[in-house]
């Protein structure tokens, strides 16, 4: 399967700070999603971004498929941004997602 | 549109028992996938169902089985439960339009 590495594993921010989360993957992908897992376990889809750049409010993401990485930017962080952020990828012809081990973000007031 | 719903939310079972978890897919989605997430780990793919047939399987033993119904809802069955089966089980649905997967809130299974 495709190997997915996320960094950093843990991140502590002061409310209002900006951050960048990184996802490296080992093979070509036709699906890449960023998820936020809330304390109750639900995976909230943030972006479907196999390539290019997208923005949604304070969050934006960029995937450079040819270089096999994706970045998630969080600006002006809020305490509600706390949780675990997962990057997940799907390969060409694959019918499943491979997940990284996540970045645990803690935003302190 | 309705999202992915899973039931029950929590479950406690005894080692050796059998369990059935249920999932209703998002409106317009015809494919359902199941994932297991152990504590502190990322989700691991169990299997996927499309048109009521298994359409791919991860590295899980045969005691993990599933069904998909004509309305695209799905069940995950686990026989002969082991302590290591304790995990959050996530269901995800998708369509063939390539817009990614939508996950439910999960069922947290504890095997004692």
C-alpha cells in the first residue's frame, strides 16, 4: 500500500497563531483528503484535494502531486480547531484510503 | 442531504461473542467502506462494498464480514471477538463521481 507520513506528530499553538501541517506520500494518488477528527471520533472532511489549491475560510490546502506532498494551512487558530488532523490518500485504481498517523493539534486560549 | 449514520454509537461485548454494526450511506452514494481505528492510530481499511458485493479487502481475517443492501446501507459483522478488536469502527460512503469519502461518527466497540 501507499505509505503516508504526517508531520509534525504534535503541535501546540496559542489561539490566533498560524500553522502548517504536512503530508508526504510514497506513490501516485488520485484521491487525497484532509480530515479533522473531533473528540467524539467523527472524521470531518476538510478538503478533497488530489491536486492544486483550495481554500475554505481560515483553512487552505495545497497538493503538489508530482512531488508527492500536501500541506494544510490553518490561520488564526481557534480552540475549536483542536483535534487530530489526518491526511488520507487513494492510489490509481484503488478502492480504499491509506491514512497517516495524524497530527494532534492543541490550541490553547 | 443526509450524511453517513452509524449505529450503535457504543458497544461492549465479551471475548468470543459476535457483533453487528450498521451504516446508512449518504444520499446519492452507492459505495460503502469500513475502517478500524485503534487508539492512537490512523484508520485501517477493512473492506468496501459496491452493488452489494465486496469490492476490495484489507488485511483482516475472514471473521470480519459484511453485507450491503439494495438501499446501499451496510453491515459489518465480526465473529469470535478478540480483545484486540476493541476499536472505533468507521463507515464511509462515496459515489463513483470521484469526490472523496464521507465518514460517519463511528461505533466504539469494547471487547472485555
